[in-house]
C-alpha cells in the first residue's frame, strides 16, 4: 500500500524567510501524482501545488515550489518570502495513477506539518 | 453553490446514537470523497463515489459506517451506534474526473461523541 511520511510534525520560520517542508512516499508505481495541501484553522483544505511524476521539471506556484526527487521518492515544499498568512497545517498527498482500479482518485495523505510564521 | 458545503459544522452526540453528516459537492463534479481527520492525525480515506460506478468503500472502519450519494449529487455519511473513538472531523471533497484534477474540500463536520 502507498504511504506518505512527513517527518516534521512542526516547523517555524521568520516572516520573509524561506522554509522547506519534507515529504517522502512509498510506491511501486512509475506514474502518479503528488500534491501539497494547506489547512488553515478554518479546516478547509486548499491545494497549494501539484506535480506529475513523469514530469522532471519541478512545479512552481508563485512563492511555492517543490523539489521532486523521484528516485529518492521525495517531494519537499519550499515556501519563499514567508508571510503570516502561510501559517497552517501542510499535508503532502499521493494519488494513484489512472486506470489503477477502483481507488483511482483516492488521495493518501501524510500526517501533516504545522507551520508557524513568526513576525 | 460556489464550493463544497457540509452540514452540520459541529455535532455533539451521545454514545450509542446514530448521526448523519451531509455533503453538497460542487455542481458538475462527478467524484466525491469522504475523509476522517482525528486529532493530530492526517486524513484517513473512508469512501469514494465516481459517477454511476460502484463506490469504493475500502476505507470504512466498521459496518457502523455507511454512505450514499443520491442522484449523483448530495452525499450522506451515516454512523450508527456512535462510539467515542468516532470523534473526529469528517471532511468531504469533490472533483472532476481525472487523477490530476484538484479535489475541493468542504470545511468539515466536527463530530464529538460524549
């Protein structure tokens, strides 16, 4: 079964600084999808960034970028110029590839990293 | 509506009672998922609906849990004979078909069993 591991239960960063959140996963598939979701205190999960495994280029979304190391099964999230509004729980997630059976679109999540941004 | 809507937002129930949690997905989204988030834990998959296909119920923790989706839209998650370990936030999400598509989440229902 696929597993997603986030080894950092909590992280903190100074406003305007850069922070990297770690994520590793276990899969025997060669094609799959990876996501980072943000969960603020409102509880609503918000997609931050996503990556297709067959694409070697790392995804970027404004201040958010990923370091995708397929061989190492690592998918870290880098937040640049951190802002107070970035404070939240961050979840890494894995989705199985298409045509893989009934759980095609099931997202498997890590346990999350709580990010604190200090002013 | 503009987003995924879940009701109630919070629910307190006595041990042994049945509860129903409702999810209104985004209009046109064929996929609907239920997840459970226990305190300090990640999201645990419960059940997945896709169009008219048979739902994937592989994540339901016991036969006290069931879910249905009527008319390909609204979904109800039912927990019978609630136990204290059922206390958690129950999150619903919907998406268009496709593994790369974004799943949009509701704000969840916080269930407390006393």
